C-alpha cells in the first residue's frame, strides 16, 4: 500500500506544547511594590541616627583612610563608599547609612520583580514586597552600612537576570548576571558562591547548553575582569580571606557555626515566611509551568549545602531565600484565593503580628538604648554593637589620664579588635587620646606602634596572659563602663596598662599580634 500523499500547499499546524509546561507571562506591573519599597527606605532613614555606629562601620571608616584594592576580610567597595560619605558629611551617621536604606528599598523591588517574572499578579507582587520589606535580612542589613547590604542587592539582581534568562531563553541576560557578580566581588567574594550555585543548578536541571553559550561565557569574563583587582590583591597577599573563613568556620564570629547556619534559615526572613518559602522551593522544583526555573531552586539547595558543610554564616544564602519567598508568594496568594477564601486569608493574616512584625522591634533601634532588653541582643547581636562607643572611649580616656605625665607622652593604645580601634579613632581625638593600634584583620596593615612605645593601654583582652608574653608587667587599671546595661563584647571589659616591651614591635607584630577572625 502506498503512503498517503501530503498536501504541501496546505499550511501544516506546528506541534503544540502543553500549556502547563510553558512559563507563564510576567504579571501586570503595579505600584504596590514601589510604595512598599519607599516606605522601607523612609523608615530605615528615620531610624538611622538612633543608637550609634556599628563596630564594622567604624572599621570601614578606618579602612577608607587606607584605601587599597583589597583587605584581609573584604574588597575595596564599602571602604571607598564609607570614605566618600564621611567626606561629604563628616561624622553624620544618617548620611553614612543612606545607601543601605536605599539598597534595602531596591532589594524589596527586586523580590517583587522576581515574583512578577514568575507570573505573579498585583496582589502576589505586593505580598512578595511586604514579606521582603519585613524580613530580617532586609531590615538588619538596611539599617547599617555593611558588605551584607551590597551582597543582598547583588545576589537579587543576579537572580532576577537569571529568572528572566530562563523564562525568555535570551542568554544576553547573562551579561547582567556577570555585571552584578563582578561588582559584588569588589565587596566580598561571596557572589562567587552564587555563581557556583547557579552553575550547579543548570548542570542538574538544565538547560545545559547555557554553559557553552557565548553570552554566558562573555558574562563570566566580565565578572572576572571586574573582580580582578581584589582577586589579584588577595593572591598577592596569600588569600588572607581564607584565614578569615577558617575562623568563621570555627565559630569565631557572630551567626557562624553549622547549627547556627541551619537555625538561621528559619528566622532570617521570619518564622512567618518559612512555610511560604518552602512552598516556593517545592513549586520551583515540581510545578510543570515553572520547569524552566528549576535551576534557581537547585541553586539555593547547593549554596545552602556549601554554607552548612563549610560552617559559613547562616545569612550567606539569605538572598536566595528571598527568591524562594518571591515564588512562595505566588503560590500562597493563589492558595488563598481558592476554596474557603475567608478562612485561608484569615489564617495568613493571623500570623502577621506575632511572627512578622517583631522583626521591627528586634532588628531596628525602636527601643531606648538605656533600657534595651537582653533578649533583643540575644537575638540580634549587632544591636549591642551599636551602643556605648563614646562611653567606651571615655573609659579608656580615664585610664590614660591616670598615667604619669612622662608615661602619657609615649603611651599608645592596643586593642584586640578592629571595632575598638575604630571607636577610638572616631572619638579619641576629642578626648586627647593617643593613636589606637590593633592586629585584627587589616588593622594590622594600617600601622604598628613606634619603637619608643613601651607603655601601652591594652583594651579587649579578658585575661592578661597573652599580654604578659609581650610586656614585663600588665596591671588592671580600669573597666569599660558604657553607662547602659547592654551585654555586648565591650561593656565591663578590662583595661590593662602594660609596661616594659620585651621585644621590638617589628619582631612581634606580624608573628604574634596580627590575627584574623
């Protein structure tokens, strides 16, 4: 039997793809996320001047006086920004924190934009924006000038470009990923972790052709080129950030350690958002219409696995949790619009006050510093590190005034950590204090005491044992009194006066005084 003839003149119907496997079109734009982002930035700016500098901000200001292409624990971006802002408005804490407040608003918009790419309507976009605005990672990083604030926006910008690329198939969006990662690595090398996660996600879920795509390879080149100054500095100095990472892995830092990293996943956005981002994660991996985005879901799992195994800080993967939250907002709003609508929406509203709004009290300076409850510092370590620095300098000044005149003329201050040295650089000159030195991280590169400095006021050592290896005698001369009952790393700490340097500073500085963490 002959084959049936094919009518070549009749148009042939193209093969149809099941609608459920196609990515949905982006949702309609709405003003809701813009209003939420604006409110977020305004609130952060209004609260920016309460309490005081964070220890890291004091360190950034010092690093800004010693500009370089890299530092032991970071890249040049934030120190450059700190120096610029302090030059514009010296000593103005609100101006110093303004970029963080604006970046936090930008992060809120990006989370809503990611939800929109996933097909979110107006309600789901606004829901995603609200969840991001009240999340722990946005509020905490938006209140302080920090490398984390930069990381947050960089990761979200790269994720948004990745979602657009996966939805549209237009690999030119990879250039946006490369640009974001390259700029981000001028702050810290952490954006490289996101690159690893995205590559792993594509290897696992596809489309693997992207790994050979010319635009993707060009984007990788852009990222490396932008990050090159910091990477070259790190290589030339023996990659000191690896030593810092090892200290973090050993638990020698806030929010570090495997248990903390795991626990933080359930509070860094908020306990309220946990079922939402879990629903988003599951939907990214299983929803047929979101098949194109599975690489993003796998990216979070890979990044979180690396953080957990390496013992990194539990907030390193928080930007990707916000991406999962954006996906979860789409799922949650759709769930709340089906069946018993009043019951479901009532359940969602019920958890807002006890589970979402406490982030504001815990993470922003809304309570009086002199009556800050201990549980706030227990939850938010950084809150305690923004209180009492002028009084800290007063305590050191009282010990300095107690020295004999001939000792005061050659005395210097040695601090255990960079925050203490930064505080004395900020508040010491008006109290006629000598220069403060420290061997902590890049502080060790900013200078060591002169050879004639054989009288030292030592701050930050709970015990004098390490100091007695460097000096003939060390006596307890006072204690830090920050004049508030806050429990932080400085309050009630001992202040020693040490005399008789046993060996020259040049012999002990790099080998014994210098330390990372």
